[in-house]
């Protein structure tokens, strides 16, 4: 029997009638756009992470774009993004005619390398660009190294937009994601640790003026009257039904984070020396959006897992700066050797809060069998 990579059905069974009632409540009151559940969700999300403001929106990509729009990012501006992440982080920069500058990542945590960022900022003048912002990504569920990144950004006058699409709920030194930098964007896509039943996103900030602008921008730039649009905006609203679903899921989210950590601990204890498990920074926690390991022979591991009915995925097989639509954008001097190497070595295993021990053992057996075969061939 095949194992689900992410088991949303198990979560659905746990929530049961609560989800049905929440959706039916929206259907019955009829406020499908900007209904009362939107404000309730924003209040609860802000309280959960400790941010002053939460502004919900249609999806995680819009969350990133709305912040850049509010900051007036424009052609000639450089925005620094990691080369090893999902395309949305760089895509939104290009939307505004600005230039994404690709920065390398750290081999152990997969997150932005502060030294590579410093190098890229120093080269901005040679690129005829104005350094404006940096978008660190909390990849696979772990916060970026904000201890080092934030001082660099402050020293160079850069805005910091934290992309925690995969990391909402994680902590660094006891501080939750959603509270680092000038603003944070997240996603509630169904595959994310905290997810809705479609697309959804949110922005967090302690900046009152930015929050006011974002409220306007997500509804076509409206002013005090919705037919007096005071700025160029977009249609970035979250559907009320998605907010209703998220309110119910947020209540069990802390328990699910703890369960994900138990799965990650068990994986790490059973992988063996042939595999390099993901590393956590001291003082950090992860929500384990993905459990990504490094292997020498990825093809062999994928084949062994497929034969055993164990799904795997590769995040990401091609660094952003190598992808067809992004090759013409600049890369940090010295290149992205770590991102290039990771793209050849990483593989992600099933990860969700409802993985029982028997299923985890089956996954580990499939993975380690490939390592045993490789070792025997090498011997």
C-alpha cells in the first residue's frame, strides 16, 4: 500500500464536524469575501506569533508582492534572494521590474548564507543597482539565521522581508517566525504545515504605517470609500471560507508541530551514517514542512522507495539562477556552489503529524536498504 507524502485526510478526520460547521457557518451568513472570520483569523494569527499586525491575503505569493508594492520596489533596485528555494521568492521581485540577485545558502540548514549576502551587497555598485531589500527564506520549516542576517541588513540600509511560507510556527531563541525583520510573508497552501483548503496567505508586521498601506493595497488600493482608490493596488483578499478553516486548524497547530518534531527525531535516529539529516541551529525549532536529507545516490534511494510504496520528492532539482526564466539575473560573485551541490543531493521523505511508528519504520527501511545496496556495491 502506498504511503501518502502529506496526509491531509488524517487531519480532516481529526477535525471532523468542526470543519463542516465552520464552512457551513460561512455559507449560511453569506459574507464570502471579507466576512467576520477574516478579522478573527488575523487576530488569532497575530497573537500566536507575537506580531502587532496580521493582514490576510489570497496566497503566499501575493503576501510577498504586497509588501514589495508597499515599499515601492522598482526598476534599478536590487533585492537579494536565496538561489535554493521556490520560485515565488524571486518571481515577485521581477514583477516590479526590480532585480533579484541570487545568494548562496548554507549546506547544513539550506538557508541563506550571511557571508554570501555580504558579498552580493558589496557587488551591487558594479551591477548599477541600488540595494533595497533582502528576502531570507525559512526553508523546509527552520528559521533563517536572523542573528547574522538582520545586522547585515541594518548596516546596509536594507529592508528585510522574511519569507516563512514553509516556516510559520517555528522559533529562534524563543521568538516565533512572523516577528523577524520589517515584515513577514507566509502561505497557507494545502501542503504547508498550517494550511487551508485552497490558496491563502498572510503578512505580519509591527509597522503601523505599513499595515495601513497593506490593508489598502490588498483591496485595489481603496481609501476610506471603496470607490475612491488612493493608490495602485491589487485584488489580494482571502476568501472567508479559507479563514474559517484556518481558525479550526490553528487550534490544533501546536500539537501538530510537536508531532512533526517527534517524526523528525525518529527519522534522524534511524537513518544511519549513509545519509546526512537536516541540521537545526542551536536555539532554533522547525515545523518540518519537509524532511530533507542529503544522499550520494539519489536515484538509488528514489528507486528503492518507489518499489516499497514510499513517495519521495526533490526540493529543489534546479537552483533559481539556473532556471530558464531567471538565468539573466545576476548571481553573487563566486557563484552558488552550495546550491548547485544541494540540487544534486537532496531528497525529501514523507512528513506530517499523523505518521505512525509502523509507517515511519517502513519509510526508514526503504531508505536504508538503498544505502546498504550502495555500500555493498562499493565494497
